[in-house]
């Protein structure tokens, strides 16, 4: 296998999480007795450009099918984050009724609705038909398609180009990152702005976030590597910010290399230095990550077994993709965790892939009153702990596993 960006042969293993089903392939009751498809989940570090990437990847059209179960609007903290973002972009760049905002992976319109409220014209590009349908019902124009050079060329030929082209947590999801970035170059207006948010690889390594590795994520990104990929397609970074979402993300700002209207922020050089000082442009930085994940696996299994011996019930909250990676890597099944609660009705009454843990609603949690609630989407732990604070009334406690086992 060769690097998706620089074509260097990949020989350095970052982590091997063995085989697991696609993390969002929830099961119906009827499917529990049928075979499940498992895919290898082995990740390599490129020795030249340091792009961390999966080995074999499940076909993207099989993952992002018409019944994709992730809807962005079910997290109140995420909605607050993107509302603040839209306000900041309008204030900084002056987008108005004459502007065109295009979002790649626009999901259910969770973000574009806020630009629409400010009378800024919007267009969503979303490959999953069922989420796009929700966006359309909100009055948000949406194209159901995968983004890349082909679609960008078609839109540009119709004079559809972006003053602001944005994508949140999509850059890691694309199997051909070069084609994707090349498409952004095509669809961006002469003086347009690109913003992208993605989980920062530095945070993944520093905080043992191995559960953010799953088949839907083809790449794990540093600022250094993303800057290299963008520059190779004629786009330059002019700013970067660290944001707290998803355990620590970067928001990058890019424009055409030919665009001299934007001053390059000192934060670009500062971020590059920060990564270099950490050692991220050396293979040594990426060693021993397997051992860190193994430590968490042993601690979590030990905790769950002890609760089972003590006759204490453990439930989980948040049927998130990262939770499925964690559970499947640790080999945890429905004999150690009784059920998982999720606010998304599209997941309720289904079962987690491989572990077969049933997904229920919050009323079930209140009725059963488990001793522990294991928060799988640890990046939303504050939101979830506030929402479920009532478990304290029966002596319930919260648990997270990343970056280490903690009882809260």
C-alpha cells in the first residue's frame, strides 16, 4: 500500500485495531442471527509526509448510504459551536445576501440554517439522502452527491462557486483526499475563503484517543500534513485556530495561492512550530501508540468485570462511532454492558455492531437505574453529565475511558 498523498510505500504501523464492522452499521433485531461483515482496521504513518491513514478501507458509498444514522442536530453543544462559527464568519468576512456559502457534508442542515437565518444564500452538498432530506425540509438547498473534482467542475460550469466553502469533520472522511482538495480549488471563487475543521492528530496521540479511529475516517491529520496537501493543489493556509470540539480540533483557513488579499496570520507559523516541537515530523512520535491503547483496554475490561462480580449494572450513553471502536477493540459484548442510551431515534431499538448491545431511549435508563453510566462520546461528557445529572439521586456514577479510566 502507498500513501494517498505522496505515494510513498507505507511500512510503519501506527496502530492495529484488528477487524471490526463499520462503526455506524447498526443492526435490527432480525439481523442479530445473520453474519456480520468485518473489515481490517490497521493504520499506518507515512514516513515522508506523516499522513496517518487506514490500510484497507470500506467503500465510502457503502458507509454513507441512504440510511446513514448520524444526524448532527442531536448535540446541543455542537449546535452552539456552529452557531458561534457562523456569527464569527459573517463578522470577519462580511458575508451577506450577495454571498454564496457552500458546505461539504452538510448533513441535516445543522450549520447552514444559521447562515440562512442571516439571509446569506446557502448550498449543502451531502452524500446521504436521508440526512439531506431533513436539510431540504428546513428550506436548505442540498445536492445529494459525493464531493470531488467531478462535482466541483459540474457546479463551476453552472457558475456555482463559493465565497465561503466549509466542511466540518469531513476532511478525514474522504478516501481520495487529493481529489477532494483539488475539487475545493475548482469551486472556490477568486477571493473566496475555505474553512475546514478536523480532529487534530496531536490530540489523538497525546490523549490516547484511539477510539476516534474507525472505517469512516480514512485519514488522521496534522496541520503540517494538511498544509502540504493544500499547497500541492494551489491553496494556501492563511490562518489556523485550535477549537475544543471532538477532543481538540483545528479550524484551518485557506484561499487560492494567487489571492494576495488575505494577510497570513502568525498563528500559521506558531502551529507548525508547536507540532515540530512535539516531534510530529519524526516517526518516533508515532511509536508506542499501540501500547497506550492496550493499557486502556486492560483497565476497562478489568473495571467492567469487577462491576459484574459485584452485581452492579453498567449502562452506556451515546451510541457513537467512537464507542463502537472502543467496545469492539476491547471485545466487550452485551454481557458486560446491558444497554446504551441514545437521543437519536434513528438508532433506538437497534443494536450496536459486533457487541450487540441494545440501543434504548432515556426513559429506559430512568426505569432501570444502573449503578454506572459509561459515557462513550467522551468529547460531550459535560453536556451528557448535565443532561443526566439525575442519576446521582439513586447513587449512579459516570465513567469515561479516554484518556484513562475515570469515575466521575
